């Protein structure tokens, strides 16, 4: 079969176009690979920054928790001391009251016994009441 010059030119153009297409395809694959690697490098750098920040936040949180624990211990000690002071003050205040109440009860008991002795029925009246019955 005989090929004319127009067909030859068409085949030549198609061959060049396919070659250019293949070269462009290889270039796109290379560019995609480079972009993929750069993306991972960038993500690794950002992930490292986030990890460092997370570590610092964790350390700060740990220090804050330790401070809260220390302060709660101090508050517990203060409340314990305050409770001891309140108990001591209460005992100091209630002891005189108890003493006063005991003294007043003793005095009242003595007064009642003296009053009963004055109001007691003479023995002669008791015998008279027994003889009536």
C-alpha cells in the first residue's frame, strides 16, 4: 500500500502528539509525587508543632493540678486548725457555763432542802395524823 504525503504528515503529527502526551503524563506523575512528599513534610512539621504545644499544655495542666492539690492540702490544714480553735474556744466558753449551772443546781438544791426543812411537819403533828386514821 502506498502512503501519500498527507497521511505521512498526519501519522507524524499523531506520533509527536502521543510522545508529548506521554512526556506530559510523566511530568504530571513526577509533579504529583513531589507535591505528595511536600505535603507529608508540611504535615509532619505541623504535627510536630501540635505535639510540642500539646506537651506544653500537658505540663502546664500537670503543674496546675499539683498546685491545686497543694492548696487543697493547705486548706485542709487550715480548716483542721480552725476546727481545733473552735473546739478549744467552745470548751473554754462552755466550761464556765457548766460550772455555773452546776453551782446554780447545787445552790438550788441546798435552798430547796432548807425550805423543806422549814416546811416539814413537826413530829407531834405526824402522830396526831396517824392516830386519826
